[in-house]
């Protein structure tokens, strides 16, 4: 509903899509972290509609860090969202991003998604990341 209103009022919808909370979370990160996959997918559709360029997609959706240095990949692993991780992986490949950046990316505390999944006892995610 908000998206439709913003478009109707001719507001810059990119600002909504890429906005951050006070803690630096984007809607994309929050949806992945909380395993709200339908919202996550809707945000992706909106990003495609806005025709964000590959640099914006990479830097603002995939690699944007919150105040703790987490990217969307970390949030999905920490939240135990295997479907979000798989979806992210496929989208990254679709837009020709280097998926190795996800695997080796570290949070502000130096943790990888693999370590976060282990900490959260998310065995299925560990298995998926290992293969």
C-alpha cells in the first residue's frame, strides 16, 4: 500500500527501497533476517521495476552493511532462513555478482555466515553453505 501511495504521489520510491533504520537495517535485510520470504521477494520485484543498476543492486541490496557490519547474507544465516539464502544466491548469480563475496564476507566482529549459522544452530544452512 505504501509503495502504491509513494508512486501515486510521484515520490522517489528508490528512497523507500534503499532506506535504512537508525541501526542501519534495510527492508531487504530485515525481511531476510526474519524469514519473511514473500516480502523479500516483493522487494526484489520492486528493485527490478525501478531498474536499479548493477552497482546499486550490489552495494545497496546485497552488500550494504548495518551498524554491526552485517550484510543481508549474514542476516539470513543468523535468522535461519534457508529459503532467503537460496533466493539471494540465485539472484546474485542472475545479476552476475561474485557469490564468493557472500561466503567470505565478515561482520564487524569478524564472523562469516557459516559461523553465524553454527551459532544459531541452523544445521540445514550449514549443510547448504558447506556444499
